[in-house]
């Protein structure tokens, strides 16, 4: 009788004793809320885990989507059958100009790993992170940049300094009050300063769910004086009913006032021209009327109704402008329309080459138009791409990847050779297919 060699018997015993690990029991919450660039060049990870049983908790990342335990793994600790809030920096001097994909994981003994939603890290030298804005409440999608030219006018070049104004609202549903935040990079210790009340150009006690305050850097006159126009929105008077009163007055920085004739609805703003430019306000809803606010130097401002926006099928719109035209993006339909102020007509342009979305941002910078960011709640996707529009060719080119936390309702402030994006909301997909949003604290400067 022949017997099997001992090593074969031992191997069969190992195989017989080996059992596959069970499928993971997902924790109640396994949520990656943010992946951003830390000051040391690493990744700043923010998330939350709620688990019934003890499990190892950490993060995995790599250059390909959907990383697993076979990629780079960093262990944070154990859940001990409770809540585990994640706020960690991972690595230092991670690769630049390369996407890295991150997922939180939990690992129980005898089971395979459970993974969270995915976050993308992208570190580009084009972006500089400012100190985070720490606030209570929700951010508003409005910001403005003020430029000051320091030194004698007769002795160029004059040094430029700037301040940025962002806005937030309280979480009190009864009293829709707001707060403004100023950032001075050339003064004190680069801190955020808060101001409350009536700031002259606009009221910060506004209701952002009905209409956005118009704070628009409209252009520059020959003496390089920045022009801004503010107005619209709601302010709160508790003695009246209803207590939210729509503000119809628009004011520019030289004191010109003229009641706004448009409807009480959400608006978009744009401007055409450099020297006391014409300002346009588009009603998003109702008749979709377009209003022109014009004021020549020394003249009284005037409102005039221009051609209404022709596509009234969607309220998911964004606007940018160039030196000659206004452009409106129909975000969820991937359409683009151009308004010609001389002919007072709208023209549909080529369809957009990037993904359909909502609550992206359009802005204008150095005579170019840009659009990007946003999210698609039906697909559970967030977008950080920014695209530059070529007006002559009616085409788009990829411009940059936004490294910040927010993708929804991000505020933009720009002027001269400065451009800032920040705040907004981070959108995170849930288990039931909806999107949960969280306020974002970070602000970024785009360096040209």
C-alpha cells in the first residue's frame, strides 16, 4: 500500500482547517465627510463611525478608485462598540498633481472589511489654503473681494492688499439672521474678523433660501477704483408679520440708490464692461426676467428690463460673463445660453461636455468665464472639476481640480489677479441613496 507524503497530508489538513472570513457587518454609520490638503502636504481626513461591536478603524488610500486593505493602510484605533469621530492628518508631502482615493474602513475579527464612501485628495501648487473659518451656522454662496492700492498715486507701482468678505446664517429657524466675516491677510495675524448688523451696502440679516444677496465686484474705472453693488435679500424685523422683509434697494459703493423693480425671487448676477460696467440681474423663477442696472460716472442709476431668459424649464442655473456677453448654464440639462446686450437677444450655444449637476458655481476671472463644482444627488456624486470657457471657439477646457472640502454652494471672490473659493457644503452619499451635506470651513486662493 502506498501512502501520501507527509507534506501532502499536512497541506490537506491546513486546507481543511481554513475557513473563509464572513462578509462584514456594516456599522450604523461609516462616513467619510472630507479629504483635503493639510498644511504639511498630507491629507486631512474627517469622518464618523458608529459601530455596535468593537472593530479596527482606519483609512486606506491609493492611486486607483475604491482602495482596499491591499493598498496603503493607516490604523486610527478601535471603536469599542461606540462612536468614533475621525479628524486626522495622514502622511506628509503626498504626491502633487495626482489624485489619491481614500476610504475609511472597519474590520471586525473573522470578517472582511467594510468600507465608507470615497474621497479624493488632490494637491496642486496652484492652490494655497487660508486659515479655516470657524463658525456656527450655515455658509451662504456670496463673497466679495476688496482691493486697496497702497502708497502715493504718483509713485507706481503701488502695493496691493486685499480683504475678503464671506457670509453665514444662524441655525435659528425663527430668526433668519446672518453674520459677515472679514479676512485681512496683510494685517494682524491673518485672522477672521466678524461684523454684524447693517453694513451699508447690504443687510446681513437675510434669508438665503429665498434669494441671495447681490454682492458684485463689477469692474474697475480708469483710476483703479473697485466698484461693488449690493442689494436684494431679506432682513428680519420681529415686530412685523411676516417678519422677513424683502429689500428692494440696491446701492453701489459711491452711494447711488435705485429701487429694484424685479420679482421677489432668487437671482443671479453678472456684469459687462470694465469702466462702470452694466450690471445684470436674472430672476431664477417666474418669468425669468433679466434686469439691467446701468450707471455712467456721475449719472443716476437706472433699471431697464432686457430680454427674458428663454429656457424656463429649470431653476438650476449658474452665470458667468466675459467682456462682451453674459452666459447662463442650465446645470442639469448641460445647456449653455449667451446674452448679447447690444442685440438684446439670447442664443443657445454648444452643449456642455461635462457631467450634469446642481449647485455648481460660475464665475469670471481675467476676462475668461469659468464653471464647475456642484453635485448630482440622484447619482450620489460630487464634482470638483473647474472648466474654462473659450468664447471664440465656443468650447471648454479643463482648468483645475478644486482641493477644498465644499462642492455645493461654494462662494467665489475675485478681482485683479486674485481669486478665492471657499466654504459651501460637502456632500456625502448615504446608504439609502440620498446626499447628506455638511458645512465646509476651508478657503483657498487660486495662484496664477
